């Protein structure tokens, strides 16, 4: 979206805030928010444009030309929104995950279901390639969300590696960068670094993110431009498979202890609402959860209609 006035900048900044909030939740991807808000392909192309060619333009035509070549204003505005959200909402989102997990997961479940439908509708003409792609994406995402988390040692190399892997997942709709960090056993440590402003850890992690981002987005941009239908089908499959992770009613079968001595869930199994009540003795809050699923669906529908209205005008 070209930023021509303050209204465009504010709108893009708010989309960045929504992406950052989603990325905090293990199981929800900021890429999903980018897709349903209509900026996904522009985001991938803009990041993919950063490379050696940028430096050639910089030395030949100056800073302004180089900035324009990478859609710098778009990227900067979106990144400011993401970072604002991560630093401002990390404590709130973490608190909601602990105090009202069923309600929060329900909202994102509805959001992801309708988002998968929204992406699938953009595929023009289904062939065997698209069918295979969506099945493959679903299986891969389901498999990732079913893996038992590991516990990596906390050192500069593993922090860099975690950033590079997590950022690749973060820009894929349906695969959460936060969940990848959880699988690697790094989620609590990185979130703790954000809360405590551990500058060294954050710098190393950011360097890993930047490296992974620049490499992976080039490949993803190429796929979207040369194999658009299958690429969208794979992304749709990722979102369908990720529903395994965001199912609201879960029973924790195994816990682990983080570096602060707190117990966090390690292995969880999905339950139906009545099974959740029988197994945990907790209220499944079925009505409230269904309403929040409906709210997640409504958010995407409204965003889709607003995007269509803007294109029409």
C-alpha cells in the first residue's frame, strides 16, 4: 500500500501492531494478519528487494533512490507498529494466556479458520498441483505443531539460530514464530529478554532474524510470482494445520520448568469441551468461546470488505 498521507501511515502502523500482537502468541502468525489485511505480498516483495542491488543503487543514485527501491517507508512504518506492539503488549498477552487461555485461543481459532477460507478463495482455478500443495502444507503444519518441545542451551549461537528459524515461520501464515521458539525451548528466555530489555540478547536475536528474513523472503517472493496458485495453496494448508495448536480446550500432560523456576506446559492434547470439563474440572466457557470465535471471523470479514471498498474507490 503506497503511503501518500498520514491516514495511510496510521493504518499501516495499526496493521503492524496487530501483527506484533499475533506474533507474541505461540501458535498464531503475524503473517496471517499481514495476509488478511492485504499487505502480505507487498511485505514479502519489499523485504526481498533488500540485497546487493540496494547498495549499488545507494552508491549510484543516492539514499532516496535506494530507500524507494526497497519500499523503505512501508517497511519502517510496519516495523515500528510491530515493535511497539511487542514491547507494549508482551506482558498483557502473556497474562491472558495464563488467566484466560480458552478465550484467547478461541478468538484466534475463528480468525485463522476464516483467514484460511479467505486465502483459498484467492486461488484461481484448482488443479492437482494446488490440491497436493494444500495437503502438503496442512500435513507439515500439523506435524510441526505436534512436535514435543526441546530445550536448547542459551548462548549467542543458539540465540542467533533461533532468531533465523523463528522469523521464517513468523512471516508464513499459519506457522507461528513464537511457537517455533517454544519448540526450541527459547520462548520464555526471549520473552524475558524483551521484558527486561536485555540489549545484548535482543541484538543477537535480531541479527539472526535479519539474516533469516533476507534469505527466506527472496525464495518466498519468487514462489508467489512464479507459482502463485500452489504457493497460496501451501499457505492455506499451513493455516489449516496450525488449527491443531490453537484449539481452545487442551489438557497438559507434561510440564517443564523454565529458568525462573515457573512451570510451563510442555505436552498438550486437544479435548472436546465436555471432555475438558471431565478431565480438568474447569469450566470450558463454551458460549464465551463460541462468541469469541465468531468475533475472530467477523474481524476478517470486516477487513476483507474494507479492503474491497478501498480498491473500488
